[in-house]
C-alpha cells in the first residue's frame, strides 16, 4: 500500500469517528463502557483531535508530504 492510499484510508476513518463523537454530543447520547460513562467534554476533545488528524492527513496526501 502506498502512502497516498494509507493517508486517504486513515483520514476517512478519523473523520468518521470524529463525526460519530459530534453526533453523540449533538444528540445528547450517553456512551457507557462497563460501569464507566464517557463525559460529553471528552467527546468534544476527541472530535477536535480526530478532526484535526483527518484534515492533516488529507492535506499531506494532497501535497505529497509525509
């Protein structure tokens, strides 16, 4: 697999998971893992971080930089 395909696939995955976290915050949905509930502020942080990773991956893919 070349770098361009890798960056495209990873950027899409990061973007999808970021969108799911944003949907969780907007919809007010709870996320429970066992007995632990993920706070809403954590989903906002995850949305920003994964959104940035998705954007940067696409930018690197377009410019050819790694």
